[in-house]
């Protein structure tokens, strides 16, 4: 066991033995990643907070099934995404995002050099938010969580080909949407 993993494993062991403070520390360690993933999926701060709370309540009920810190991270990602997808499927589709949601998502994303064009960044976020729940989850796991397609397939209970298909189609939709947005901008200047 590496030194970095040792404290997390010790904390998990203590939580598994029923120590409330250890479970609270596990929640504190993981809450940022759970909330971030929920926020990216739901695009609503309040809904993301509610979903994160539901995920940690479910973790408390199922803590005995967690085998390691790595398994814990996998389990939390999987439950967060499944709950977010279920919630998105239950809610009616909205054509327009509230301004607050766009600002919240914008504040949480790392732009990787896209800071020089905030309109492009905003358009990209809008396009990602318009994707259906499953392709959005695949895209977020690939580019936010930096998981490879095999891990995404395991997390979402999809075949690897389905993951690759979602990635390919989603990227095509994003490219087309960005091309349309930049094409419209160029046409409006001339």
C-alpha cells in the first residue's frame, strides 16, 4: 500500500468499523468530486447539493460493500451519475438554462486555455448541457474525470462500443455547434 493511499485506507477501515467521525471525514474527502460531477450533469447548484446528499446517504447505507478507497471512488462516481441520469430523465427538458446555472457551471470548469474566448466557452457549455444524459455522462467522465473508455464502460454499465459511440457522436455535435456559432460570428462581421 502506498503512503498516499494509507491514510484513506485507514479512514475507510475506521468508517467500516462504525466510527462516525471517520465516515464524516470520508464524506469531506469525497464531497467535492461528487458535487462537481452532479453539478456538471444537472447544471443547478441546489439540485447538485441535493443529489450529493442522497449519494452520501446511500453510501452510509451501503458502506459495508466498499472494499477499498479505489472502490469507493468508483462507487461514488457510478452512483452519482446514475442518480443524475435518473433525475434528468424524470425532469422535463428545458430549452434555456437559467443565467445562474450558466454562471455556476462556468465558475467550476477549468477552461484549459479557452479563457481568451468566453463566448466560445459559454457556447460549449450550452452544447454539453443539451446532450442527453447518458452521452453527457460519458463526455464528463472522459474529459472531466479523465477516465479511459474502458473505465467509463464499467462505471456506466455500457459496452465499450457504446461508450466510444457516445463519445464520437457527442464530439461531432459539439464540433457542429461550435462551427455554427463561429460561422455565425464570422458572417455577422462581414
